[in-house]
């Protein structure tokens, strides 16, 4: 897992931003003249800025963007001190006003290029963690987002869609477009002018009076509602709208079916009915036609016994009705719910009668799941590529409504149980955010985790299975982590390869993946696309040297994959023979589960002190908490000890802070660059050898390379078969 984020192209140009808003322009040019006064030794008038902050703040960040530090700005300097303490998470107590002041400073810093969008997200998420009553924060946030969007766009429609991107990116709760009007007025941005549109008026009515949802939507075509609402209505409400219309759609479709019609004729009749009543999510196709949802479905066709054998035992019961109604699909749609970036993988493959989902992750950075589309509620089966939260962390939320099965290979089912239960306990998905029925993420509940675990089907590498009508899949070892799979998917002759996270390089755990090159569509993991290659041999040599000269050693590491890799490196280097190597907590449980073995021991009872000889591998790769954190704190002032960070460190996490010099320490610090993804050169070579259309996902790259497609969120590829 390398949870990089969707990066918003922010203005990083230094100086006063160009904007149509006179209020914002005045604010910045005033700061410019203030700065001139200050450099002449004069004082700034004691007036307040647009967020109720001291006028010094903007001057301070403006000076900083020109690489000046001005000591005389006392108020700004003291707010900046607080901001830095918040960034390193060392404040014992922080008031709402402290946080708001820091966020304001951070906002100006972001606009002026002193901070990036991840820093801004960190500040907002810090406030989520530390401020129970969010009213003041949310009020500030809406205004801040209007400002952020207005320094980039002039058109109010564009300002509003920029705001929506930001809301998604930071993982904010739902706000109506209407709620930005007041802030727009204060900043000279005419939000009201777009609120008057028919679409947004409808959104406003639906979100304000969800109790009258049925009355408001009944009799209206779904296409019209979805088009109007899809950008600004909470997913949970869209899902409710769908259930109301879906029930009516099938009820009325029943009337067009005569008793003498067979499956094929019934299918065509329902299709015609859906077209006429616009039971569609876009103009080019109708919703999947699931005859089994009719109040009294026609008798199904007999199932071909050969096909029946292809269906895993556990799937058969659930699939029987739909398999009986299966028919050759005339079109396939690939819908990219998780967009192009790393964090919340999710791809839907829709056929005429249903479909499957490839992965359903959750972003650890903002606790978001893939985007919702109506077809998400009409799939038959979920295929999960491997046991990392960015690929399966959203399953408990999906299973709140979904009653089908999910499939994976090897130990992934067991890993899912460990990961999801842990996420539930530590609150990864729904942190201190209150229960919100408009928010799908707050459906991550213990019951749902249990439902996920109960509905798992294990597949085997190399063995084909029909997992949904007409969809035959063959899992292939992706060599990313134990149990990771790429899926070769055959839909009546159209071949789609989904690589999931994969590694072609040879590593200590795997020989390197060998994937087919003949798929019509290859959807691949581009984590290291276009980046420098890494030298795995050098990493272990370096590690060997550090370990030989230090003790004890603390290695914070991700529980799934990375810990097993580190342990195997230590084993191969012979270190496990002459030092006491221990693995603790979740890392230990996962290592036992996946069956990677060596001369180390599981730390059964948590050791309070490490001895000179000890080497501890413990979960919490970003040093966020747990045993790794405890032992780092214990050893940080011991020059004989060493801490070895390995793998991805999200900005502003304790591990990142340590690596970037924000955490004082006397112990030896090292970073082992390891990766469970293909190196850039091998990835390029493989992709060049693929004959079909190439689609890159799971990548930090922002612009699609030549000859490769990178999908937007909810983008569809429609294939006529
Ligand atoms: Zn991943
Ligand atoms: Zn992964």
C-alpha cells in the first residue's frame, strides 16, 4: 500500500493571486503595502482580517513566500509557533481558536505557495480529531474553500466544482451549495447566481427535506434526478432515491411482460420499458436488467451444467436466479469509481444484466470510499485483489446493503478479518466524526465487518470461475503481498486484465509477477510510473551495516506485506541467528496467518524495555502509535540504538516528521527504500508489450502519458460487444 493522494493543482505562484473578487484582491494588496511598512519598521494597524485574524497573518505568509522572516510581527509569530506544534502533534491542549488561527495562517500559506494541499488537509483533519463541536470549524472551512477556489477560478460554476473537489479531498462532511452563499457574499463571490439553477434548487429541496424524498422524486425519471443531483447530493440520499425509483421501475416493468414471453423476450420488453421511462444513469444505456427483481419473474432458463461447474460452491446459491436469466451482453461498461489515484481503489464492470466490482478501498488519508454510482447497487460479486485497506477497506460500508459475495485468493480473506476488525477498533474509517445518516462512511460498523467476513469466497490462482453471469475470471499471482491477485476477466470473448497492485521485479518474498499481454483492456497499477528505479540489494546491505553497529533496533513497518519482507531480509542476512528478532502485534498475527517463517519470535507479552541485542519489527509503519512508537520514544535519546523506517510515509505523520527533521533524536535514523510494486523500468517494459488499450490507475502521476488513458472519477468506458 502506498496511499498517495489526489493532488489538486494549486496555485503555487508566489505573490498576490489574480482573482475577480475585489475583496480578496484588496486583502492581498493591503498585505503587500503592509509588508512594505513593516520592513520600514512601521506598525500594522490593529485591524482584523476576513477570518477575524490579525492583519499580521497574511503579511507574515507573504514575507515568508519571499523568503523573509519578520520578527516584529508578534501575533503572527506566536500563531506560527502554534501551527508548527500542530504539524508535529506535540501540543498537549489546543483550543478551537488556536486551531482556527493556525488554519488561517495555513490557508494563506497555501495560497502563497508556502504549504501544499496535504498540509491543509492535515490541519482540517487535526481539527476533526481535536474539536468535538465542529460548527466554528465548518463555518471557517466553507469560507476558506470559497477563497481557495476563487483565487484559481473566476467563473462561479468552476468555483463551485473546485470547492467540491476540495471537500472530497479533505474528507469533509456534506454541505449544501446554499451554505456557501453567505461566505461568497463576504468574499465578493456571487455563489447565489448558480444556486438559482434548476438542478441546485432540486438538490436544496431534497437535502433539506429528506423526509419528503418519496413525494419529491416519485414520477420523475431517474436520469433527470441523477443528472441534477449527482454532484452535490450526498451518496446516501442518491442511494435512497435509487431504491424508490428502482422499486417502481420493476413494478411498472411487470406490466409490459406477457405470460407467454420467454427470458429473452422479457429482457427486451423490460429494456424497452427502461428506455421509455429513462431508468438510466446516462443516455447511452439503461440500468442493468435484472429479471429476478420483477415482482413475478418469468421462469428462468436451465443452467448449462458445464457453466454450473465453473461456479464456486459458495457462490452457486446466490447466483442461481441471475445465472438462469443470464444472456449475452451487448455492451460492457468499465466505471472508474476510485479515479486515477492511490487511496480508494474501486472499478465497476457493468454488463446488461448486472456486473462485478474490482476492489472497494478506503483512503486512509481522508476516510473516503470510491464514488457512488447507481450501478454499484446492482452488482453480483466483488473481486478483491489483495489485503490492503486501500483495496478492501470499504467493504463493510458496501455490505450495509449488498448481500452478495466477495472473492479473493490465498490468505486475503483472513487478512481482511484482521485489518477490518483493527480498523473498526482504532476508528480508521469514521474517526471522531459523529454518526451521519447522509454519510455512507459512518456505516462502517462491527455488524458489517462480520457480514463481510461471513460472505467471503476463496478462489485459487490459475483456476477459472464464473463469478457473475457471463463473467469468467482467472486469478493470477500479482506478487505484491501474500495472496495478492491480478484478475484476467473474460466477458464472452472480451478480455479485461486488472493487475491490482503488482510487482514484476524479483523480491525477497516473490519471484516477480508474470502477467498476460493479450488482454483487450489492461487496467494497471502505476505506482512507480516514470520514477527512478530502486536498488533492493543496496537497501539490505545498508540495513545490515546499521544493525551490526547498533542495538536495540526498532523497525516500524506495515503489518501486511512489508513486515514479512523485512523479517525475510533479516533472515537472509543471517541476523535472526545472532540477534533476538521479535515481531509484535498485528504484524505478528499477519505473519503467522500468511505462513512466512524464520528464526524470529512473536512478542507475546509486550516488552516494556528493549535490550541491546533486540530487534523489534512492529506495526504502525508511519510511527503513528502502538509498540513501535512506544519503543522509539524509549530509545530516541540512546545513540547506540537505531530506528529504521521503511516504505511510504504520509506527509505530517510522525514517521514523516522524524525523517524530515521535526522530531529531535540522538539514536541512529535510517530509511530503507523498499517497494512491493513494479519498478518503473520493468513496468514500462511490460506495458509496452501489452497489445490492448492501456488504462493506468493507482498512480501519483497527474497527466496521462502518451498512449495511456487515465480515468477521471466516475468516468466510463463503454464497449460494444
Ligand atoms: Zn494499493
Ligand atoms: Zn497494496
